[in-house]
C-alpha cells in the first residue's frame, strides 16, 4: 500500500512467469464423483477451481449408481451432470479435455503448470488428481461388451440387481472366492467356473461346498449372448453352462503418468499374497501425497472405493487443500503486512523515492479530476502529496495548494516539478513535511482550506478513521472534503494481502462527519479500469491475480 497514487506507475514489469497462464487455485484432473465432490467443496470456499475431464467415466456402462444415500439408482451420467451443475452454481469450471503434462511452475512456492491436449497451459497452485482406474478384463470373447450390465464384479454395486438368478463366478483365485461367498448370499444358484485353474482344496473347497456352490471344471471359451442378454458361457469342449450373470475379478490398475512425472510412484494392491491391481498411495485420509501440493482421491488411490466413498474422499481432499491454501495465504498476508507497515517508516519512504527518478506516472488522480473540476478555486490541502501531480493539477486550475507528505525526497522532487511547470504554477504551491499518523492541524490549518483532498492515502490499523475527523477540522465553511481510497472489495482473491485494515468504504467514513455540520454529497464505490498487471496504487503485481478493474471508495462532503 502506498501513501498516495498518481495515475499509474512510471513502468511495470512481470515478475512471475506464470502470469502468462490462466491461473487457478486448484486444477482437478478427473471429473468423476471424487473430482467433482472435491471441486464443489473448493468452489464453496470461493476458490477458483477447474475440473479437466476426458469424459471417460469408469462406470458409464452401468445402469445406475447404488449405495449412494439419497441418489439410489441414479444413472452415472445423470449424477455427473448434476454434479457439474452444482459446481457451476458456485463458480467452478469444467473443461472437456485431457491433461497431457504437468510440471512444477518456475517460481517460489508450490504450484504447477498444466498442459492440456490442445496445447493450452494453465497455472494451478494445487492439484487434485482423481483419474480413477482401468478395469483390465480377462481376454474372453464377448465378455467386455457385457461389462457393467450382466458381467459384474462388485456385489454391492450390482448384486441386488441379479438376486435369485443363475450366477457364474469366473475363477481367478482369492478374489473369486470372495465373490462366490458374497454372491451366494444373493442367490441359491451360484457356480464357480474354474476356466483351467486347479480345483479349490482344503478350507476353500469346504466353504464352497458348505454354501452349495457347484464347481465346474474346464476352460471357458466365450460368453454366450442372445437377444442382448447373457445366457451362459461356452466351455472349450462345447458345453454351455446356462447363466444369467457372470462375475469376474478384473485387475484394477490406476494409471496416471502425470503423477509419476511428479514423483508419485504406483504400488501394488494385494489381496492376501495375490496382486489384484496397482494404485497411487496417499499419506493420510485427506489424500496428501509425497509431493507437496498434490492430492489424490477416489479409485486412483483407493481401488475398492464405491461412488459414495469416492465422493467423500473428494470432499476431504478439497477441504484439506483449501486449508493448505489458507495457510499459505496467511503466511503471504503476514509477509505483506510487515512490508506494508514498514512503508510507514519515514526512512523507508525516503529510500523508496530516492531509488528512482519517479514512482508515479505524473498524472493527477482521476477521482480528484472528476470531483474538483467544477469547484471554484481557493485554498487547497493535499494529503500525502507524493511527487506532486495532484498539487500541480490543482495549481494549474487556479488553486493555492499546500502539499503535505512524509518524504522530504518526494517534496523536493515535487518542488522541482512545480518549478519546471513555470512560475505561475510554482507560485501557487507550498510544500510541507509531516507524519500524518500523528499530525494534528495547527492554528493556521483550522477551517483554512476550501478543498481538502486525500487521494489513496492509507494508514494501518484503521488509522484513516482517526485521520478523517482531523482533516475535517481544516475545511472552511462552504468548503469540500474529498477522500478517495482503495475499496476492500479488491482484496478478494489474494489482492493486497495484509492490507485489509488499511482500506475503507464510503460507509465507514460517513458516520465520522456530524450531519449538522456536513452535507455528504457523494458516498459511493466506483469501478475503474487499470492496465493488467499494474496495481491501482502504482505497484507492479507479483502474482497472477492482476486486476483489470479496481474499485475506489469515494467520499465528497461539503461543510455547511
């Protein structure tokens, strides 16, 4: 925060290579239940979030989603459409695309540059990877075409729908025993198809026999389908075992080369001693990974998670990501606040002005021009006059102006600018040094000025609420008090972290003026365009949240 603004800075430069990319707080890779749930949680926390989704949901063949409280039986497509609409209602975005690459961004702190299939690059402070898994099915003719319909794997996802029907279990080891016992709970007619594997022995054979599960030897040659429904399986010897549904144990493989490129390696998923798939591990229930800034949720890390569990995991990840960002934002806010408070030290201002030939553009502030152009010239006091642009403009309009500022370097520079403008302007300008944190109007200032103007002067700890009444004492009867500052609404999204107690609204200032003495003529917030990557008070942005529009708090009051 600077003490005074004069138009725009003399020059700006980009400090962050990510500024050339559209920036999000979080990019979610994968738009299933986990990704959308995490994105909604983030969007509801007013984070800027983008879901990148390739449109290939694992459960697309299924007729409905089950065990999802309140949404039982909803089609996968409808659930995703509803989730996308909910996300959009909170300002989140979905982009139909594929992420081709991710790399750490070229700046301090945690963040990533995400490259999409069309070559577009996005910057993200955090990543949530929810790309799910791939079901690697047995290579059996006709099987893949029936997947998710009458070729199944999960008794909780599809079991009730095939209750009391003839069910076959394609034997693949421990997972198949698990299937046989669980589907037997749903139907009296369950057979195990060994498909060339050795017959179960010992306790496994006893369990199957005790449950009345028949074991069929021989290799399975193909799935038999009639009238778009599975009717059985044909063995290698030609025998057809009539079945209404076939249960298989696919290999569950979470595939995300993006995670591997960042340093998160997949690990095997075991059932007993048997590898049944691979997943990307997380370090805690919220889905943190070994790579700072990267979270995982859903089947990419929990192979057995159903839709509701994946949605819950996405919620937990989104909540933790949001707080991780809050912690980073808090650290940035403290750092910026310390820097801002240091600016109210005179030595800091002297050093800042002395470091270059100009800080400000030399143009008068637009709200001063808008509000003072119609006033009859008289005596004026400009608070925080900086390099003198506002004082010189008023003098050019015929005013006798006193410029008051903290920095002697700025005052000397202002006097030089006045001299360069010619004697007619210079003779109307007076320059005074004062620390406005403790400044009290002297006898010569009381009711002495027809215009008192403060343009983008800010003090810490709500100091402007103490200064404005002192400024009001210097306004002559019939004179004008004009106070303009940065509106706190511009703080949203990380803009000017740490400055919240230095800003004010017009509504903050109005109660400071006795209505019996003052007539408030203008108390409003005005939008104003500034160059991208240029701060409204003249500083170059050092983040990717450059505002093209800023908002000025404007108070103009006339002393009766």
